[in-house]
C-alpha cells in the first residue's frame, strides 16, 4: 500500500473525527486498518508484524481474487429480507473482507472505518468476516458521519463466520448525526467450541436506527455474547436488539444492555434467545434510564424454548436517576449537571464489554466526550 493511502494522509478534519469514533491514527497499535470513505475504499493495510496471519481487502476485490467466497455471501442475511437488503444486493460500493487465518493469534485489534462526508449520500456496504479454525482476534469498527454533513443514510450488510475453536471479539462504534438513517443487517454463524462477542456503542443522536443482529450457535459448546451501550438524545429513534439461536449441544448466549433516553429520544430495546438444544443456556439483561417526560423507552425480552432441559432467563428494568445520588454528589461541590453526567458515565459501565484494558480506556474516553457535550 502506497504512502498516499496512509491514515495520516487523510484530510485533518476527517482523521480527527474518525479518531473520536475510536480509530487509532498510529497504526503501530493496530494489526490492520481498513478505511472506506463514502463510496470508495482508501486503505486496506496489514501491520507487517501480522503478515501471513490476516487477509484484508475490499469485498469486491476479494470476490474477484477468490470467487469461492460467493458461497459465504447472502447465506446468513437474506437478500430479500427487506427493502434495505434488496438495495444493497442491487448495488454496493464495497466493504471490508477480513479473514483471520487458521491458528492465528492476533494480539492487536484490527480496525475499520466506514465514514460518510457527502451530504445526502446513501452508503451501501457488504462486509464479510471469516475467523478460521482456532484463530483469535479482536476487531473494532467505527461507522460515522462527518459533523458537517446534515443528512445521509447507511445500509450495511455484515456476515460473520466463526469456525471451530475460533474466538472473535467484534466492537462496533456508531457516531451518526441527527438526520442520519441507519439500517445495519448482520448474521453470525458460530461453530464447535467457538466464541463470538459483539459489543455495540452508540453515543450520538441519530434520526432513525434499526438494528437486530442474529447469531446462530450451530456448533457444540458454541458461545455468543451481545453487549450494548446506548445513549439516545435529541429526538433520536433507536430500535436496537439482538437474537441468539442456540442449536448446538451445550451452546450458550448472554445479552447485556445499558440504555439512556433523554431530550425526546424514543428507544425500543429487544432481545430474543431461542433454545433448540436440550442443554443450552442463555441469559438476557436490560437496564435503562429515562431522563425526562418527553422520552420513551420500551424493553421487549423474548425467550423461546423448544426442547426439554433448555435453561434461559431474563431480567429488565427501566427507571430514573436517584435524587439521593444527585444530592450526595452536589454536597461534593458538583453542580446538578455535573452530578448527572457523572452518574450517567458510571451507569454506562464499559466493563460489560469485556475488552482489553487499552481498548476499554478508548471506549470510556468516547463515552466521556459524548456525555460532556450534551
């Protein structure tokens, strides 16, 4: 990859906003970097220390190089699922193809960025991730819209395969704007003794967001974890959830979410665990805070058991910030706004994400910037 495609060659205002959404400009701390700007991939680069352990290409380039990858496309997400999948199937600008090679231990996170800087652009991407047998990796992907862009749309298809014995930790950070329309569609297949962790963080206002990834735990002892930190504000509409289908013997699922609604935000929080194996287990936990009378929050947990011996549970709670906590912090010389902001940051505990310490610090920084700006 030529120097012209390095992140440091991007315009300063673009790189700055990407960094605020979790992109690390110093690529020495990343195993690989992918950057898709509007309708074009401008970088797909692997850290030299991980050459031979990772493949990273634009999806269209990957399909030309490896025609056999067609067997993975539109297998986990139905191209006719809805009008948005049909749009992407009809034409997309690219996306990332990431393959973690067998037995590869990727000690640094891989990073990707899907960014919109053009007004009224409808960005359509199709991403494909394959974690080969006994591999181990962490991916952090940032999807964002430049703060100077008033209106745009993002339609993203992601299909993820976690093969036998592999472990994949996937963290997605969304930083949109008040006039953005967002429709991700994600499917995950998890093999024998494999594990997939999905972390989702949404901190900026978004006009209309609907997301409902589905994980199929088809292998024996397959495990999935969905964790979400959501901050709905300024009339945002968020319909966020996840679904786990436990087909494999001894398969397990866990879903944990933290959500805050304020300034007229409307939030629907969904979760479904479907137990199809006699000895599968799952737990769903949702906690929400509603900050004013203009906002709305609804929690919809669903549990389905199809076999004797299925063990799945849920707990959900929606409430308000304790006045006692606010009053106590105000005695410590904090203003009401400062006290409220501190409580919010504590409620959005990044420890639920199970990230490495360095990455946890980055996510915590993003949350602090977002809550201080409101």
